[in-house]
C-alpha cells in the first residue's frame, strides 16, 4: 500500500472518529448512565418513556397477519445462530492459540441493552433482543473471518465487493505477485505489532 493510500485511510479514520464524537454529542440529551453493564435512566425519563409504550392488545391488533404468520420462520433462525455461536467459540479458542491471533471480544459485538427502554412492550423487547443477538453475531463472525483472512490470504478481490471489513484496505493488490511472500510476511508482522 503506497503512502498516499495510507494517508487517505488515516484521514478517513479521523473523520470516523469525529463522526462518532458528533453522534455522542447528539445523544447526550438522553439522560442515562451505564453501571455494571446495566443501563439506568432517571426516573422521570423512564416514566415519560412508559407513557409511549404501546399496549399489547393494541400492538397485536396493528400487526399485519402476514407478519404474525412469518414470525416462526424469522425466529427459527435462532437455531443455526446458536450453532454458529458455539462453533465460533470453539474456532476462536483453537485458532487464537495455534496462530496467536488476537480476536475482539464477543461482548463488543453482541450487545443487549434495548430491554431497558421503557417505551417498548415485552414483544418489542423480545424482538430487539433477537435482532441484537443475530446482527451482533453476524458482525462478530465477520470479524473472526476477516482476521483469519488477514493471515491466510490477504489479497484484494479483482471485482469490487459490497462490504469491506476493517482489514480489507491493508490487503495486497490483486494480481501483484511480485515479492508476494515477502509482502505477506510484512503484513502479518505489522498487524501483530499493533
């Protein structure tokens, strides 16, 4: 990767950080704190939220019939998700020891905190927990796969990909076989030093 590309990546990361800070400022008006992993709202905030909670009877009456009928199909995906979660645990335990990989923590990806929102009824909270688990698990799996790819075959694709993970910009150019093994070793070494 040439210096200009590295500089551009650094600029993008700086912009992302500024964006995160700006989003955090915007969210400051919602008064809550996190203690020991639990989200705690001020009592008056929680009371206002509860006023906006939809009664279960009203909620069910407004749901289209096809949505209710398709719910078992949606929720059936929990079975392969749990299997994937178990396999990722085993994979991470083995691969991190054999190849000395550093993987991010699962809890950084699978986050359950929407159940603390007072404006969600029990069904909405269950739906949120399902989506938090499933989407977090998919991102966690992608992180594990991308970290593995970084070690074994960090070569960009010839075709443009719709999604680029965090390591992709560091990958070696497609078709650039000059000193491939040397560049591969350098890339691995540089990643381990960070």
